[in-house]
C-alpha cells in the first residue's frame, strides 16, 4: 500500500492512534516512576528533577517529540471519529451501533478531561502561572524545590480533588485504549478479546493507584512537610 493511501485508510489511522497511544503510555509510565520519588524524600526528588533539567537540549527534543505525538494522537482520533460519524448508521445492527457510540463517547469525554487536566497541570507546575512564587522555591542545595511545591499544592483539597478525578478519567481512557490496542494490530480474536480487556483494566487502574497515591499521601499528611 502507498504511504498516502495507508494514512488515508481507516486502518492506517487506527495504527497511528495506537502507536502514538503506546508512546504516550511510555511517557505516563516514566513520569509516574519519576514522581513516585516523592516517597524517597525531598533530596532525592529535587535531585531527580534537577537532573532532568540538566539534560538541556535533549529535554527540549523529548518535549517537542511528546507534543508532536500527542498532537498526532488527537488529530487522527478526530479524523477517525468524523469518519465513523459520517458512515451511514443503517449499515450496522442497532445493538452494535449503540455499543460503539457509548464507548466512543466515553473515550472522547475522558480524552478531553485528560487534555484539560494536562493544560492546567502545565500551567501549575511547569510554567508556574497558577502560583508564581513556586519559581523562587529553592532547597538547601540550590535546586528547585519540587517537593515543597507538590506538598503545598496538594495541601489544598480542591487541587487534590481535581487531580484524583482527573487521574480516574485517565484510567478510564487507558483502560479502553490499552484493551483495544491489540485489536488494532490484529492480535486479538474473540477468545483473547476479553483477556486483553481485563489486562487493560488492571494496567489502567494500577496507573490510577500510582498517580493518586501522590496527592492523597500529601493531603493525608503521610509525607514529611
Ligand atoms: C498526580 C500526579 C502527578 C504529579 C505529582 C505530577 C508532577 C509533575 C511535576 C512536578 C512537573 C514539573 C516537572 C519540572 O518541570 O520539574 C510535571 C510536568 C508534567 N507532567 Fe505531571 N504530574 C502528575 C501527573 C501527570 C499526568 C497524569 C500527566 C499526563 C497525563 C502529566 C503530564 C505532565 C507533562 C506533559 C509535564 C511537562 C513535562 C516537561 O515539562 O518536560 N503529569 N508533572
């Protein structure tokens, strides 16, 4: 198949959504592991963040790559959605059509919530627009005090509540996303489909527990302040 016709075909678009989805899951895993360093104390967490920033140009390449991957994921998801929406509904049995729209709708809603969350999250912790004082918080080693920033942010019940709800939506999105990956790559059949769906469910809610543990532990004052 020619390159352009692959991209224009429904299966080509599904592949791009799946491959970019895998790359985004890779980021979500690495970011989670990095953030869990909060449980090792301020020295280790701040040193980890400082190391990341010392990567300089490499960090910028990774950021631009991540932005491009997220952009492609959203663009091709929308293209697929438009395509499905334009397809004649008469072609499908009523039950199947209802099931697909229900799934598609929850994927769109959860995807939008995650996108909104990421924009707020960047404004809060990366650009520090929400609380500009965070920029000036430096630890005794002269590194940005990321630990103190997180402890301050998650001391607020609204921020903690917002994070917990957002990562629950992320888990919903990942659950269906991971479960459908195998189908896109043609690795699934009727018997395996249910197993992949369970695997997606377990992996997604493991991500939830990992991410939710951070604001929850701070809010419940389980970490030294
Ligand atoms: C609830 C737990 C989370 C915590 C504690 C957390 C913490 C942080 C912190 C501290 C930063 C700024 C790092 C720095 O510049 O030093 C950051 C950046 C970022 N986070 Fe999170 N994060 C969480 C969840 C998430 C989730 C669920 C996503 C994606 C779905 C995400 C996506 C990002 C992105 C894209 C950046 C920008 C990375 C960069 O500037 O290079 N975060 N996060």
